[in-house]
C-alpha cells in the first residue's frame, strides 16, 4: 500500500475533517510513505507484542 494524496483526502473527509492546505496535502504522502517504509523495515526487530514506545529505541539500534 502506498499513501497518496487521494487516500489522505478520502480518510480526512470521511473521518477527520481537518482543514489541510493543498500544499500540505501534497507533502504528506512523501512523509507518510517514508514512515511506512521505516515501520516495514523494522518488522523483524519490533514484533507486535512490544510497546509502541519501543519503536524509537529499535529504530536507533537499527541505524547504528
């Protein structure tokens, strides 16, 4: 799954209704896809049963 302007707009219209400027909506897919890529890369090191707060610690250990 790739985050797109269309998916962000659809989710926002259906659930959030947060006013987002057109320029910002264009930037969000880049940032969200980078975050998604990082989360996917850490799947083997950060299993489902870990505390979400551990994500940052795991991320730093993978970068080193």
